[in-house]
C-alpha cells in the first residue's frame, strides 16, 4: 500500500512538519490532525486512524521525551521511520515589518533551533512557546496579531495567509527530525533490506547492568544508533540501606535503544536473549525498515 487508503494521525494543525512527515511516510494518505501527542496514539488504538506519525528526535534539539514516555505507556508498534529536513521561516501578517515585532511564538524546539539567527536578525523580541509551529501561525492569523511573528513552515504561511519575513532561519541547515510510524500490529521483520529495531528495558538493581546489555550488541557487531534514558515512572528512586554508611538514593531509569538489525536475524535474536538474562523488563517496540532516502540540507521545498 502506498498510503492512499490510510488514515494517518499526527500532532498539530495543517501545515505542521508532522503533517509533511505523514505525507512522506504515506503518500496520498488522509492526514488526521490531533491537538496532543497522546491523542494521536489514542486515535490509532480506537481505530479512528490506521497509523500515527510522531517525532522522536531532532538533529539539533535532541529527543522528544514526551513521545518516548508515550511509547512505553501505549501498546502500539513502530512499523517504520521517516526523516524530514526542517526548513524554518519567520512568518507574520502581511505588511508587518520585522522592526515592529515584540514577540516570536513557536514550538519550543523550533525556538531553540533558530535562537542564534533571531539574534543575528537584530530582533529584540520575547520568545514564547506554544504547542506546535503551524498552530503558532494559525493563532497569529486568527487573532490578527500585528506585533507577533511565528516560526513555522512555508506551507503554514500559505495556509494561513502570512508573509515570510525571513526564509531558512534555522541555525544549522543540517536540521532533520526523525519520525516513527506507529500501528496497532507489528510488521513481519525481513532481511532483504536494512532494518532497525527499537527496544526498552529496565533492571531492578539500577544502571550497573547497562554495560552488560551493550556488550551483548558489541560482541555481535550490531551497531547502536540511539540510546536514551528516561525516569522509571513506577519507581523513580531506589533506596539502598547499608548499616556502615547509611542510606543512599539512586535514580531509576528505563533505557531505550535503537540498533541496526532485523529481528529476523539470528544475531539480533541471540542479543535480545542475552539482554533478557540481565534485565527485569524488556519490550521490543518494533523492528522496521530504516529510512534510506538520500538526504540533503533543508531547503524551501
């Protein structure tokens, strides 16, 4: 399927980068906007949507921690990934000049990705975070805010009738966001193309097991592409009592790992079998094709 029959949930409003990622992942799909990340998960679980496309990391801003937490809370499966070059623009109502701006609004990641460029433009403005980039553009248009600009895509400018005051304002042209595609059922792993597998694990006795887990992959020459730690929500702090030295407090973590191998490969199966010996909790979030599309620095396309 090329996506023409699929309903794909994304967080944001039309013009959001997540909408563009949904279109890249599933061309000609019916994109369904959701106001929160969790609503996109629920849309798939409740059969309102067939897939969800959600960001998990950005090459400049790092991980989107909220979605890592939601991956664990919900039972959806990662069935693919897509990488989208991000091209930020400074948008305002027609006729507004940069020197009259008092405020710039956008998603926190977008604000941080354009911080140096905003300073270079000589803008003495306050930065204000909102839920998403396109939503910032929509808000300015709906409320006729002539002292406020948004950081969003060129498509958002077109959709909401805004002008582009500055084009390509991201601090680094190598600005890429990685999205994962989520479904109710996993796909069958294959070995005829490069695959990636995502797992999450924890251990009752703290982080000392991490070296053993990583060694299980290193000994089998399996490359790790990502490791992320998040607080263990059910038990964020572990107390260790020692009669000689007193009580120590240790933070507890869940570890998310992405590695380059398919679960159809014996080496990946053996690695996870070994990991399972060291961990108290292990879950495979998905084994899915890697995004191998050629990459180029972000442009206005």
